[in-house]
C-alpha cells in the first residue's frame, strides 16, 4: 500500500489542456509548468499516461466514472445514460466521504451539472458561488480565485472528503491576468502563457497547503482533462496530442514509489485509487489498477473518427472512416483486433445504457 491512512482526504485536480509537452519531467520541450515539474519529484509521477479523448466532457467522465470516450458521441450529453455510470463519489459513500465539485465557470457547460448530480456529488461550487467582480474571463473566474476558494474550504472542512477541481484559465482563448512570459501572439504562445499562469496558481496553492495539517492526511491527484495540439500543431490523431501528466502528491503517501512506468489512461484512475483505499472497484469494468503487476499494460483513446491502442510493445492508430491503419510501430497486428473489439464492446455498452 502506498497510503499511510485508510481514509485519506482526496483532492482530484483536473487541469484544463495540460499536455505532457509542457512538462519537462515527461520529456516536454516547453518549460511552461515549472511548479508542476518541481512537484513531480515530490510524489508519484506516471510517465506513460494518456487522455481517453480530446474534449473536457469526455475526460471528466473518464476520470470520475472510468468510462472510455466514444469517437463520435459523448455520454455526458445523455443524462439517462450517465445515471447508470459508476463514480468515485458513489464508491466512497460507503466510507462516509462527503463530495464536492469545483469549477469557476458555468456548471451547465458541456452538461456538467446533470452529470455531477447523476454521479452522486453532494455539493457543486461554480461561478455563482464567487463574487461577481471576479468573473473577468470568457469562461468565468480565473484559477487563482478557484484555488483560493479550494484552500479556504479545505482547511476548514473535516474529512473524509473527496473534492474534484476543474481549472479553466488554460482554455482557449487563453486570456490570463499576467504579463506574458512567452513572446508572440500566435496560438502556441498564448497557450503556453495560459499554462504558465495556471501552473503558478498551482504552485502557490501547494506552497500554502504544505504548511497545514491537511497536507499530511490528503492525497492529491493531478491530471489533465485532455492534451493539446499545440505547441507543434499535432494532428487530430497524433499520440503526443493525447499524452498527459498524472501526478499523485501529499503527505499521506509513503515514499516507496516515485515513478510509474506502466502504460495507463484516465479510465484507470478509479481502480488504481479505490484499490489503495481497499474499496471494491468491480463496478468500473474498464478500469485497471496500475499498481497490480498482473494487469496488462495498455491505453486506448479515440478521436473523431478512429482509435489508438497502445501497449508496451506497440502503438497503432486506426481510422474508422477510411477503414485503415494510419500509424503503427512495433508488433501491432493483434492490437488492431484488440482495439476494434474494445471499441465494439464499448459502443454496445454505450448504446444499451
């Protein structure tokens, strides 16, 4: 076990558009997230981690419900389907966890309100819960105010709790309240500056929280909702567009593991987390525990309209429209069939809900 406590507080921070491209600890060329890089050496960094889709609504469902993204649809748009999904909140109810979702914007964006209500969250904190003077960006309240709110709530709340936080300042159009660090007005420079801003908010939050008792009994999970085509303008299906960071932090972790080399994706978060706490995760049929040696290494992601299947020995991207392989490396023949079967099973499940 990696945790010192059986019922730690849990904070899942979903970082808008954070790509592995900006994390130097993951081989990123653009040093836009120095605080994340510094934190990466203080917890457990997952080195080969993928988003299951390319949009926020798909990423959130993958993280919270362990349900894979679909190529041309999104389950969050159909409340009658999301009702049937498992969720971290439902699973933690048995241990009397209170649950919270924080977002500085409009909670009805991408049908989030209905999804979070269906997922059993107790409290939703959104733009209406902030002073209207702070609403000064296209999407709502900037991340510094979101993290201020999270900090004041966390230090005053008795556990155990699970709080999910979704940032927004690094969303297109990337307007952030700071002097640019990266020069230029092109989309890549704007994106990098927005990442730098959110990263600075993250740095301040952790600097403050480490001075409190909360740090010692809380597990923080940092993960992106999806990657980014920029910088570098990756094509729609490219692997590097889907490579994202995941980092576990907190004084509740023991120091036995620093880096995870296993291949995983957002849908593996529920099984990996719940098994550490000793909660059954069989409801999450697509989720695998990334610390269990018997599990095969693989990740699956979708784009519009195709999929990628990645293992420790191969990578293959298949275009459903053209009905052909558009990228491959390693010994991939079996993985094409595996990927097709996986997608078929997923869509059958999706349609039957």
